[in-house]
């Protein structure tokens, strides 16, 4: 067998490495990502003779070779290195060795699969407080509404801000389910709100969060500012389906306590994130009234991390001007979005904190 070895080597050297064009390589990636809805794109830097493929939020870069038989590195997401036959230019056209394309496809698939399998937030419930016959808090002060004198009520402020927030969330997170408990001026019971949230179907690696939007009021017209509420840690509730633990009630009790602690921690972190974003957005002009605990119905009956946000006081002139003016509404929307987004980023980077779900 040894005398045939040189002949085999010679044959390898005679025939060039099979290569694909850019379009063929992109088509290979697009076909691989079609099941997950991921598209593939390519950018080329002629000065540095380097290229970058992007797919599903992941990036793979390389520096082209001088010829078809040179190997080098493919860098995925600026951290993972793959040794591959490098793309090369021949007669002014860029070619991609089939082995390079296969490695590129596999690298993207692994990255997307790992990302998909990680614990992440799949749904966000935005709950505009009150509605319909339930106006909520009513401003004791009269303001001009569409050129006519009138009074501002909580249900309208909550709905306006919630709709803006949901719109931004849907644009930024097209892969997440964004639900509103009401999107118009209708009466929705507290039970219906939490039932909607609790009925969302989730996979084992998916989580959901609940944000209820309200406005405050006080007999003291000097009271001003925003605050966030979460469920007190000592409040106990059933978070797990008893029917799934019919023969192991002790285990269910332990897991339920663990989940309770998890949701409390996540609610506190989400509340702090929202307060921090409000502080960055409004600065010292609007008081931060802090993070507070109370067993509001919607936070104690939603089986997920949940907070209730009080935007400001309808009894305070400065707060009302913010809650009814375009600039103020934009700031509330930005602050809520940033607080939620910062929480989601931290949650998903950690794979769901301690995630006992």
C-alpha cells in the first residue's frame, strides 16, 4: 500500500478544492436558517480583503486567502475560532471552499440552537390599569383637553402610555409575544387580567413578565413622582399545578417555595431596573419614590415576575403636564422600555438567573 501513497497525494494536488460562489454560499445559509426564520447577509471590505457573514444576530468574520489551498481562521461572534480553508479571490471573483461553507453553516446553527435553548423571556404582558366604567384616580385639577377644559383620569393615562410601550416592545422584540390586557377603553376585571397572563403557553425554557401601568393621586397636591411596587416576599401563593404533584406534595411545596423566591427576586430586579431608567430619563426634576412592596391583586395573582408602576400623581400639576404632554409621554415610554429591556438583557445573558422554572 505504501507505494501508492505518492500517487494519491498527486491526485489531490492536481484537482482544485471544490468552491462555491457568494450567492451559492448565501443560499446554503438561507436554506439552513429557513426553519427558524433566520436570514443571511454578507459584507465585504475590499481594502482589508475581509468579509463578515451575519445570520440571526450572529457574526462570522474572515480574512481572504491568496489562493485556494490556504487555511486560516473563521471568527464567530468575536470569541469562537474555527480553522477552515479560507475564501479566496480568483479572476476578480470571491470563492468559498465547500468545507468553509459547511463549517460556517454549522457554526451559525450551533450558535442559534444554543441561543434558542437558553432560558429566555418569550412573552411580556402590559396591563393598563382600570378602564371602562372604572376611571381609576381622577385629577382634582382642570386642564385643557383638546382645547376644552376637563379633568384627567387614570384609565386614559395608563392606556395611552401602555399602548406606546407595547408598540415599542413589538418593534424591538418581534420574536417575543407582547400582550395587552386591554387596548381600548373597556372594563376588564382583575381576574381577567391575571387569567390572560397565566394562560400564556410557555415552553420549558421560556419565561413571562407582567407590568401593570397606573397613575397615583393624593390629597396632598405636593406629592409627586414615580414608584414601583412588587409582591411582598412573605406573601405565599401556589405557583405550581397541584395535579402534577399528586404523589409528591412535599416536593411540590419545596419547588413552590423556590419558585416564589425566584419570582420575588426577579420582580425586585425588574422594579429596580425600571426605577433606574426613570432616573436616567427624568433626572432630578421628578422624584423617585422608590421600590415598595404590597400585595396588589394583579401582582399576587399573576404567576410570574410582576411589578406595578405608578407613573406620577394626577393631583400634582407638574406630573399631570408630563402625563398629558407629548414630550412627557415620550419620556415615560422610553423609561419603561429601557427599564424592561435592561432587565431582559440581564435575565437572558444569565440564562434566567437561577431559573428553577
